[in-house]
C-alpha cells in the first residue's frame, strides 16, 4: 500500500515537472471549455431560430382569428374573411409548425442536428413537396463537423491518454530506474498498472469536470439518467484507450515506438477504420434518395369533371364515410377533387419514402455490425443517442410529422368535404404538434458499454500477460 | 557528396522493415480507395443518368397543357460527378445533388448523401485524396523524425561535419532521398487514378487537371518532409521531434479546419430558410404578381403598353397581355431572388473566407482546397452549378411564358401547347469550369505553399550558419 502511495505522489510530481504533459493537460481543458461554449451557442442559435419562427406563425394565426371579426363590407375585410373562412384557401395558406426541440444535452453532442432540418412549416399540400426541398446551410461547415464536447472526448481525449502514458515504462528504462524498481517486492505488472491507474484517475477526473461543467450549462431540463450514462460511456471509452496504451506499453518498446504505436492505433480507430467502413460498407457517397426527386414536383391535375370524379372515387374508397349521397356538384367540387388527388398521391408517395427510410435503416444496421472494430464511431453514436441528435431521433421526428400532416390535412378538408366554411371555433381547435420522442434505449446503451468494456478487459488481460514476463526472461 | 548521402539514406530506409510494412499498408489503402472510389463513381453516375432520363421523359411526355401550368410541372438539374471526384470526394456528401426548377421560385439543393447516414460519415471517407492529405504525411513524419537525432546520438553527425559536409548538404541529401521514396510511393496512386480516368473515358482536360493534382500533391508532401527534417534537426532528441510533429499534424489537419468552420459560422450566421423566404416574399409582394393581371403594378404596366402600342384595350395588343404580365412577374421575382441570393452567397463567402485565410498558414487546408477545386468537388463548383441551373430555370420558364404570350389570347387559360413544344426545351447540361476558374478562389493556398517553402529555405540557412 505504501509503495502505491509513493508511486502516486511520484507520478504527480513528475507530471507537474513535465512541460509537455502539462501543456497537453492545459490545452485539453481549454479545448474542452471551448467545445462546451461552442455546443451551447449552437443550440442557443437553433432555439432562437425556433422561437422566431414560432412567433411569426403565432402572429399569422392571430390574423386569421381576427379575420372572422373583419368588416366584410370593405374589400380588405372581405378578402381577409374569405382567406380564413374558405377551406380551399386556408388549406394552403394557414401554416402549422412542427419542431424537433433540442434536448438539454444536445449541446454536448450536436451529432446530426446540424444536418437535418429541425423544424418544418406545413400546410395541407403534399407533405413531401414541402419536406424534401433543401435547407440553407454551408457545406464546408457541415463537412468540417462540430467542435462540441463529444468531438473533444472522442478525438482528443485518446491523444491526451497517449501523451500521458506512452512513456510510463520506457521513461524508467531511459532513466535507468527500472532495475531499481525490479528490486522491490512488487511485480512490474503491478507497478505499471498503478502508474496507469494514476493517469486513469486523472483523466476520469478531467472528463467528469468537463462533463459537469457542460451539464451545468445545459439548464434545468437536464435529466439524471442520460447524464449518468454520458459519463459511463466516456469512462468506458477512456478505459478502452488506457487498455490500448497498457497493451502497447506491455511490449516494452522504447519511448518513440510507444508514441508512434499509440498514434498509429489512434489513426486506425479514428480515421482509417471508419473511413474504410464508410467506403466499403456504407457506400457513403451513394445517393439513394435522388429517385424521389419527382415527389418535390408541384402537384397539378386536369381541372376537368371526369378527372375529378375519378380521383374522388379513389379517395372515397379510403374514406367511405365522406362519400356524399347526393352526387350533384357543390361549389366545393373542384377543390374537393384536388384535395382528394393530393391525399391519394400522398399515399402513393409514402410507399416510396418508406422504402427509402427502410433502406437507410438497413445500411445503418450493416454499419452497426462493425461497431466492435470501430469503437470511436460506436461511442460517438452512443453519445448522439443520449443527446437526442442521432438518426433514430430524426426518424421519430419524421414519423411524428407524417402523423401531424394528416391532422393538418383534415383541419381544412374536414370543412371542405363537409361543404361548409371554416369557423373561428375550428381555428381554436386547430391541431398542435406534439413530439414525444421515445426515451433513449437502455438496451442499446448497455450493449455499447458491455462491448467497450469487453474489449478493454481483453486488452488488459493481454497486456497483463505480456508484463508478467520479466525483462530478463525475454 | 550529396549523391552519396542520398544513396546511404535510401539504403537505410529500404532496409527498414517497419517502413516497408507501412508503405505496403499505404499502397493497399490507396488501391482500396481507388477501387472503392471507382465503384461509387460508376454507381452514382448510373443512378444520376437514370434519374435524369426519367425526369426528362416525364417532361417530354406530359399531357398537352397550358404553357404556364406545364412550366409549373418543372424540371430538375442533377449535379454530375466529375471523373476526378473519385480521387477527392470533397464536399459532395454535404452539397445537395439535385435541385427542382419551377416558376417563381429558386429552390435550394436537396438530398445530401450525408443525410442518409449516421454519424460515421462525419469521420470521413477513404479516398485517394484523404490518404495523401492525412495519412501520407504521418508516414513521412514517422520515417523522418529521427533523421538528425539518430545521427546526433550515434555521433555520425560530427564525423560528417569534420569531413567538410555542411548542414545544408546533409539536409539536402536527406531531403532529396525523402523526395525519391515519396515519389516512388505516391506514383502508384496517380497511375491508378490515370487508369481510372482512361477507363471512364475522361476528357483530356481532366488529364491536365490530374497532372496538376500530382504536381501539387508532390509539392505538399515534399514540404511535409522538409518540415519534419528541420524539426528533427532543431530538436535535441527524437522525443520532442515526434511530439512537435504530431502536434503540428493534429493542429493543422484536425483542429484548424474544424475551428475555422465553426468560427465562420459564429461570426457570420446564416438566416433561417423561413426568414429568408419571408424576406423574398415581402419583396416580391411589392412587385408584379404574374398570376394577377389586375394588380397595381400590372395596371401600371398595362398603361405603359397601351400607350406604346397606341391601343385602348389590352385585348388589342399584338400579344397576350396575361402572358406578358406573367413573364414580367417572373423577371421581377428573378431580380428579387438575385438580390437575396447574392446576399446569402456573400454571407457564405464570408464564412468560408476564414478557412481560406487559415490556409495561408495551414498547408493542409491549402492542398485540400486546391485538390477539391481541381476535382470539381468544392463549394465554388457547387455554386457554379447552382448558377447554371438557375439560368436554365429562367430560360425554360421564359420560353413557356413566351409561348403563352405569343400563342394564346387574353383570358384563354384553355390554350394548350403542342407536345413538340416540350422537346424544344433542351435538357439541362452542366458545363464544367475551366482550370483557371477552378483554382482562382484558392490563390491564398498557393501563397501558403510558396510561403512555407521560403520559410524552410530560410530556416535551413539559419541552422547552416549556426552549425558552422
């Protein structure tokens, strides 16, 4: 026990004296602090944007409600009233907002949130004509990625671990103190393990401090369980890198070779393996959605009675309750025909879009098979999952939008097919978007933690076996 | 003397088993990247051509309808992949691949390949460019960082100096030896690329681009070797040399590019699409509504035309007034779009300018930009494509409106174009930029490479004087 304490205090002293390691530590803390600021400023920007859009939509909604009290004896009043009361006009002009709000932890790992649209303004037009069109963004920025805490932990933390531990044993060799250590009653394995333990504690403390700082900035919405799992994922990931370094050290190479080996492993796990998987498994550049371009097209149909009756026939097959007993043409007939056309067309389009989503999920699943050899990507995925910034959340949002769009369609079309005008009461009960994403998958996270820890244990066992062999025996 | 030094260095490096192993790995990666890039290129090309053909057929075979309604059916512009895009994917995963072209609206690009992927794509994709930009410098660093420290610890450096060899000569010998093995290792990458270009029947212009690419990459890699050798010379032993070089690599290749992109976004934020479209709508609202021939601005136009043609009613005009108003509205909205889009483009330019300035000190960013520019996968090419697609949109909408103006009568919305009118609108074809246009935005990058060369020569001279 006493030796352990001596090693601890000695390591601390040596670290404080080593300018390289101190620079690495300070740099890491500074970058970590910047990443927390960056992540939260990005989310704040998104929240402000959402607030701005919500305010504008709210304002326009008020105008619609006020239109029912307008003086219809004036041209402007009549126009305002008709815009609000005519379902054929309101269906394409009265806007609804669907938002994917950021979770409290989104600033820690922005994930795919910069890539996907986090709000949509919808009306009763074809859903895909509204959602498939692109957004304003800077491809250069998207390609560079985000400087968030997840980036610092996934990319830079391993480098800090390498910088702190590459000369754990070789420094003793270089200084000639290794033979002195060998004379103690403790084995080489125990001493190296204790030195690594010291660095591990230091790194975990750093990770904890940075994460707690980020949690504090996250505000009151932060939940305990995702925060705890965040720390657990980072601990498991750091543990894996210490296990890798332990294994490298166990080969008893010189300082430079240890450093190079650490860097080579970092390059493999952070660059080469993910890049290879993206190229060979995921077909990264391969575009699956371009065939869906037609869905963006403006929907138009012949404004002829026959065509209208045909499409209404198809529509009533889905909604028989709406089929009128009296088949005489009402003033809304042509509008009903177009709405029916939109709905029938949407059902056809949905099949194509669903197929695309299925194939995207299949590809994602295929990439997932390689998680074991790509722990960095896997850890990033887990952090994104916890922060609600992964593809899974995007799919949930898209599913919620589809459901909401159905309500939007029926908001004006209920009145249209009922051959009546919209009323202020209808607007008071206009559908509101509620998005309750599923909580994070405990199973997914536990499996991830199990895999990361499993690899670490295997590496530690291997390293331990190597270190059990004495220098002289070799 | 330099010849002997080169020979000795080459002998040492080719006897080094770990070098041979890493060189082999790099070659395997290069081959995989070339094969994968070729496959992706062919698949994407086939898919794009099929989609383009399908959309063209849809346009040609639409029912006879009113020209303006036909224009609303719209067209699509698909971004073609250049032959060299299999070398450097650039920003292709993050720029949309297709844009829907319709009257009254200038749409954004849709379908970014990255949207269909999870976070793994953000880790990058293996390409020939990625290997040469990121991994090859590491191979150079790992094999050169001990160049001088080894001589120093082995005492051979003093021996060489005592024989009259100057530091300049020693450095040059080591540097030229490095250049030779770099050339030998990089050559297969460019031969592979050349073969793929011949295979896909790339134009002669692409071959010139390839030649330039290989020249710039070699220059970049030689620069990395020069820096590593110099750091090795200035370092007391191998440890600080490798730590410095890893630090430089990490800073230049990971941190600076990421930071510059974030800083650009923070300093010059982009508007939301909603705000952007609202602003456009507001401006258009003040102008001519193409669908409303009775609006105030349309009434003013009517008065002008009646005066010009000396008639008292629009029905006596030699053309359909509604068609004329439609096109006037389109021209007005185009002016509004031009104003707002040019504002947006200059904002994006401001964001990316930080990256361009960073490339002055960061040769990695410099070569990255130059490489993307030459391969046609940079933002400049995307913008150029956007411009050409927008011109095409205006052309086909104008043609359809003109048909309405010339062939239909006032109030006649039953008029239908003949089927062959659709065929008169040619399919969209993107004309690639010239090499000069592709490289013009990256002049700072060239300055960077030149600047580093100058600094290297200067530092070698300083060390040479100190060592005497």
